[in-house]
C-alpha cells in the first residue's frame, strides 16, 4: 500500500512539474523571427489581377507597417525594401505582432508607364504571430501590383481566353472571337 501511495505521489509531482514547464516554457524565451517574401508586378492589362502578360517590376519599393487593432497605434514599421529583377522582395521582422494588423504597402514603381497602384492590391495583409496555427517563419502575402497607363493590345485575347467578357468596358467594345 505504501508503494502505491509513493508511486501516485511521484506521478502527481511529475504531472504538475510538466504542466508548469509547458505553461511557462523552459529555458530562455524564443524570439519570434519572420521572413516576408512577396512579389510586385505590372498589371499590363489594367484588370486588377495577374495575367500571363503581367510583368515583374525590378526596383519597386514596398514597406511593412503594423498597427494595433484596438488603438490604431503603429507597432512596427520596416525600412523600405526594393524588389529584385524577378519582382521579389524580402523583409525580416523580429517580434510577435499578434494584436496588430500588418500590411505590406506599395510605395513606388520605377516604371513611369506602370506606376498607378491597383485598387485591390495596393497593400497585402500578412500575419506575424506564431500563435495563429501557421507553422514556419516564412510568410507569403498576396502579390502587389501597379497598373500600366494603357492596356497592352494582347490583353483582349488573353482575357477572352480566360472568359472575362464583362471587362470589355475596360478594354474596349471589341471582343476577340
């Protein structure tokens, strides 16, 4: 009987110890680090989404900004980041921003004929917390775009092939068969 009580007591101590270790963490606190990888493109058809005619923009500038959901106060701002020849950018962030809304914002395009930010994709939300069920430290926001001043001639065919007949007002009344 004494052995059973000792085993039960020892099991109880181990369970409590494990629970406290789990709840409060063991060892030094891990610093959350995230890498945001995204892309900026030129919307050559002026349709607010990427098509096969869209082009990556080299040298476009973006910036990350996080704001507290309750107060609206800025909790983080990254330095401006420029895109590579493939239109990709990378921003590294340290810290957890669970209570903030974080957005990648378009700042400017180096292309004079493709410098108007798209309405739908002028900013992209990115979640920067390890407490949301997403594993890993790399985060991929939606691609961001600038619109070309005038749609390319091939856009009518591309959009017709995609079944977007309702965009004829943007591209003209002529629909390619």
